[in-house]
């Protein structure tokens, strides 16, 4: 589970990392062995840092050597996907954010028993004229919950994402664009794959 945060405050005295830690006390409390959680954000460091969360199994912090503002959400997300795929090559990645509650047991059951590796699953699906994915009004998953298998996220997001990493476009729009384009280029109707 990749959880996007930011190295900043949500409100005075309360950070995205604080919100993530509340999630660890609720939905992230009892993780099955096959589930790991990675909180990622940007940082002012010149080198990416991957550290174990204090006192918790299967929980890490990924502080990426990239900008951390709203304009850089895809760059940050792409770097996180790439880092995790290169390091672990997970079968599934669920991308969410700090304000989302995740039902770990249901997600785990869904992945193990129901999910198809060729379908991208989303908590909400959008279709906006200003979001070309790859053309206006294509459906794409909202960033608070995107589930992909390595048969999709590795070729669509990791391998092709660098072309969008420096264009200051919101990450869920780009993820939708990359996945839909990948599916269309491989002879599939994108709406059968989401």
C-alpha cells in the first residue's frame, strides 16, 4: 500500500505524517504478513531515503529526492512506484493518501480471491473534460484509491511515466492517462479494464 503524503502541515501543528500515524493506529494496526505500507513524500534531501517505521512491522517511510507541492504529485508518485517496483516487484500496489481509511482485510481478500490482474480498480471513477486520459471524458480512477497489478503498473506507470514526471499534472489524471493509453495500445477497450 503506497500512501502519499507531503512534507508539510495540513493545518497549524498537524502534518500529513501525523495523519498517516493516526491511520496506523486504526486501519493499519494489524497487517497480514503479505501486506506492507509505505508512506511517501518529497523532501529537500538530495538522496531518497527509505526507512523502517519505528516499532511497526511491514511499515516504511520513503522520503523522495523531489519537490513536494501539488504541482509535483505525479513526479512524486511515479518515483514511489518506481522505487517500490525496483526494490520489491510487488504483484499489487494500492495507491492511496493519508486521509483515506483502508479496510485491509477486505482489500486483501479482494486481491487474493477476486481481482483480475488486467483491470485497474478505483475507489471513485472520474470523467472530466479537463482531464485527458488519453482524451477528454475518458474514465480514470481518483487518487484516493487505485489498485493495480504489476501487469499494468510496471509497463504503464513505471516504464512510461517519466514522460509526465516533469509536466506538473495531478497524479491521478496522469495514472489514468498512462493506464488507458497502455490498454488502448494493446488492443483493449479501456473501459473494459477499469
